[in-house]
């Protein structure tokens, strides 16, 4: 199963665009910071991940202020040209 739920803040958001199929799309950068236990040792985790919102979810993401925290849910897919990973956001809490 390919499912990701990530607590993050909205670090960057591009202008609204449209896919060739006519869907609304927003390119995003999400920032996550937390502490996790790894082999009994606390480790600070900090990362930025590229994400995209397509279709109806773009209304919710588009209304968020930069720096807002939320729980983003979706799936991972290959980026354009098979390079890197893109988080496709399908739900927001």
C-alpha cells in the first residue's frame, strides 16, 4: 500500500495552474520537523518534501496561509522524468 500521512507546515506554494486534462494544480513544498526514536536514541528529523495537490483539494490548500501546520495525506509517486519523489496530497486535516 502506498499511503503517507505527514504532519507538516506549508513552506511554499506556486500559483494555481491547470493540467492538460483541465484539473487545477498547486505545486507545494512541505516542511516537517520532529523527534523520533531510532534504535533507542532520539533523533531530530527535519526535511522539506516536494508535493502537488490536484483537483478539488487545491481549494483547501490554496486557502492555507504559508507557515500553517496541518496533517497532509496522500501517496508517493515518481517525479517528472522519473527523478525524485513527489508527495501527491489527496486529503488535509
